[in-house]
């Protein structure tokens, strides 16, 4: 998993003040790479973050500052989806060539139709799209899109 270059100028203004931002660091679970939720601030205690505790999350500006702080072990930023915030994430897996950046046609179609903030996933082989809208807090399968809504609005 590569370290993510966070380009803060590309993050939509609408979601910056929402205190659902966290850091993450690369780790391993069951022999596979994973993202470990990490507190988006310096701490003398455990750096591990409990995503269910809203007091451990911060707004984007604070999280990106922590990500850039050498005293915070962070490989990237994350956004915690909660029922009180009407933002939904669309996760398109195995749709991008990590070397060339070329997208599968089906993924380009979804990205174009949703017309919202889109970023390359940490693996480099997928994309994440943030859209305004609400969906049940469940995933749908291991490959392809995990959630999508035709009534989503662009950010």
C-alpha cells in the first residue's frame, strides 16, 4: 500500500468542516495489508482510533495537519461515514491500472454519471467517490462497487 499524497486543494469545501476526518496508517491483518484507523492529532497514549467515538475525529484542516506532522504516524486520511452526515462513499475496486491510470469503461461511466469528488484508492487499482446521499451502512460484495445510489447529489 503506497503512502497517499493528500492534495488538500481538491477536497470539496462542503465536507472540510465536518468532524469525521481521521488518519490511517498501513498495517497488516491476517497476512494482508490494511488501513489502521489512527488519531488525527498528537497523543501520548495509543495512536489507534475508535471510529465509533466522535471525540477522536477532527475536521479536515486538523486531520491534514496531523497527517503532515512527523510525530503522527499517518499514511493517509479517511472520512468516517455516519448516519448524521448525508455523505455516501462509492468504492470501485479493480477498475484502474495502477501503472497507466487507465480506467475500465464501466468505472468511467459511473464516475461521469455521479460527477462528484473522486480519488484513487490506496491500492492504486480502484477509486473512491464521495456523493451527497444516504444508504444503509452495509457493503455489497468484495469486487466492483460496494454502494451506489441513482439519487445521489454531487458535492
